[in-house]
């Protein structure tokens, strides 16, 4: 039986039919033209990383030994991902397509896992919107089409969570959850904090759940998590006695990235981080999930929903703190937060479907004192955030700089105080549904404008009241829509809530397809073409090949190569140099001993070029877009 199935049967059936279409579209987006060049607006590091994360699997498959890869770093950080890649290579041979197959399958299965795994805790309509947000999220599609281990680790994290979040997990489920957590860490060791968070979730469960004490439950989870690590470690020592020294060196390298972030950049994260447009929509959806309990009477409490909201909310909150205070946490690491947020969205929207938005929020009306004021601020928060840019724009007229973080925080504090006061006053005698509906309607409009329009608006103003009229139109339209929809809420009830979620799903899907479509209608294959040409140019020539980044160019050929780490020319120079980055060459050996024989132009997303070089930049100034091949003039 599916959880929260409060909508009429026709709408539930429509949701399931649409889910099949969303899942089919999501799988197609992840698997079609898999050897095409990636299209991403924020990161081109895949030109290096894609080759490194499968380098050992490729070398073992082609040459029978991983020893041709100098550094064991990426093998020790992702042993199971490389093992999975090796399995694919053994069956289907090495190519650009097969190297990305593990990620594509993982990204597709994650969509299925959300739909199936939350069927008892979330309604069909809520799960439909959740998988649509995941299926058409540009960054998720991008990571599912690269030979890097992020999507595989995320899939394993979700499967482990679903096992842990069962109503009565016995020893078997807890052991299986531990094993799946170990697999997630084996896919990408940087998700190790998630293992600690899951252990805390096991300890936080009531002792009576499943009839197991906290100590027994934690022991079962630890057995599943640590058992595979111990067995794998002993097997590695037996096969490669020097692995301990390699692991120690790798740990020291990884340790250099584990410092704390500086306070100044951390303070500006809500305004400057490139992921905030993504997280903004997801955090708004998660807010709807968390505000849902306020809209339900105590008699409507759902134990399964409460369990998921607490567990997934704790996972997201603790992991967010870890990721944002860590000095080295690229955007692809932080995208792991979308997995617990997806659980929050699906379960919370289900609770919201049962709520009567035309009435006062029951829980809110019953609270007093500080608890009530904090709840008022929480209800008002999204509306205040949406209105804050207008206050920031007005601050320019007072001689303040609206681009400064302190000005933005001050404006937000003033608007939040005013909006929370309005919530507190209205909450005594009038419905508060408008404060729930307005942010959601605004978000749908923002998605359409941002993803469909060629000139999407900036959220934060840089000065001047008329710099972006679309910002005013979005807020005005959302306010009118919220007023219209909140009035008849008692009459349309669950039917209207389900219809609204389905309509929101269609908006998300349409906007996502418009945004992603051009990359599939006109795919580029510069990486594949360069890789094959490289095999033609140097395949029969004697001597070693050194790669200064740009390792992805070896994925669609069978050449042996060695990565040059540290960007310094080695003491024993290779016969060929493939350079996607500048080489530290104080003695001028490159210009003296090598001759440039070819330049490979690599397709880079136009969005990336516009974002990184708004004033325009010659192609040759972007190192990874022009990969140079050098041959040694006088080989030894």
C-alpha cells in the first residue's frame, strides 16, 4: 500500500503513468549519445578527472596491470568504482561510452529507487514531482554522463538509507544497510562522513524499534559496514604487500584538503555559490516538507512521515555543515545533499496534501512564547528571502552597496522580522495558506524564466530599481496566484493539492527538457574524435606518452600513458607530451626539447564560456579547450 494516497484514484493513476514517462525520459537523458561531449556551465575539470577515475581499470583491462598508472590515489579513493568499470571493460571493451556506463546506470537506478523505495511513505503525486526534479536537474544529468563515481556513491547512499529508515529494521536489514554504506564509501571515499551520520541515525532510533536495543542495532550496522572493509583490506595486503605504504601516502595527500574553509567565503555562500540556483529550488521544496507538520492537526500525524522527516532532515543538515565548512568541497561533492533533500520533498509534500491550507496552521496556533516566534519566522522565511532583493535594491538609494554581504544580510533581517510579524498577527484569526503557496508559485515561475529564457534574471540586484523588471513581475504574479488559490483551499482539498503537484511536475519537466534539449539535438564529439586521432598519430611511434591533465583523451583508444602530477616535467622526459594544462618549466626544456605537432580543439559549453569570461576570451586562453600534443625532438 502506498503512503499518503489521499488523492482521487484517477489522479493517482495519472501520476503513475506520468512517472513512467518521467523515468523513461530520465534514463534516455542519461544514456543517449553517451560518448558526446558534456555540456555544463560550471565545470570543465572532467577533461582531466574522467580519465583518472577509470585509469587503473583501463590499464588492467588493456595491459593486464594497473602499474602503468603512476599514482594510486584514484584507485584507493574509489576501488569499487574502478572494479565496476573494469567489469564493464572486460565484457564490452574500453571506449568512451563504456567508461561512462556505470555512472549512467547508477543515475538511472537512483530515479527508480526514489520512486519505488518511498512508495510506503509518499504519495504517487509527491514522488512524481521528486523524480521529475531529479530527472531533469542539469547537474544530476551531467554527473550521470561522466566517468566519475559521484552518481554510483549517491545511489548506494540512498539504498543504505532506505534500509535504515524501514519501520522495524531487524538485524538483516541493518547489516545490509551497513554493507551498502561500505559500498558507497568504496565507490567514493569522500562520502565517509555519511557512514558516520548513518551510524548516528541508528543510535537515535527508539530502542523498541524492531525489538533491538541501540547497542545491538549499532553492532549489526557496524558489522555490515566494517566487515567488507576488513575482508577487502586483508585481501589487498595478500595481493599487494606495499598497499599500506601507498594508502598512507594517499591519506597524507587527502589530508591536505581536509582543512576548514575561511570565514569570509563561507559567509557569502548564500549569495555567490554557483549551486545556489539549484539548492534554492530544492531548499524551498524541503521547506514545504518541513512546514507540512504545522499544517496538520495532531490526529493526522504519520509515524512513517515523521521518521523520514527527522532522519533525512538530520542527514541533510549535518552533511551540509560538513561540506560547507570544509576547505575542499567542490560542487559535485555538495550535490550529494540532493539525495536526502529528495526524501524530504517526497515525504513532506505528501503530508502537505492532507493539510487544509484554508485554515490556520493548527500547530502554529497552539504554540506560545519563543517557540511560536521561531515558528512564525520559519513560515515567513521563503517569502522574506523572495522579497529581500527589493530591499537590497532600495538600499542603493541610501548610498549602500547592495552587492555587499552585510547589506544583504541586514536587508534580509529587516524583511524577515516584518514578514514574521505579519504571520504572527494573521495566524490568530486568518488562514496562512498564502505564505505556503506564494513561494511555490514563485519558484515555478523562476524555473521557467531561468531555464527557458536566454536572459535569465539575476536574483540579487547590483544597484538600481529598474535593472530587472522580471523580478517584480514574478513576485507580483506569485502573490496574485497565491491569493486566488488560497481562498478556495477548503473546497478543493486533496484533489486540488494532487492536481497542483502534477501541474508543477509538468512545468519542471517542460523547463528541464527545453534547457537540456539543445545538447541532444546538436551533440558534439570533439573528445571522441581527439582520442581516436591521438591513437592514429602516436600509436605506432616508440616511446612513452606523458599526460599533463587531459587524461580523458585516452579513453577511446588503447594507448599506454602516464599522468604527470604536479605539472613538472619529469627527470626522464617522455617521448610525447599531451598537455591540457601549463607545465612548470623554469629551465625552458619544453621549448628546447619538444616540438608542437598538433592542437586538439575541445568543445566547451557556451554557457561555461559566458559565465567564466563575460567579456569574451580567445579560445586559446582556456587551457582545456585547446589540448596540445608535443613530440620530443631528440628522443633518447
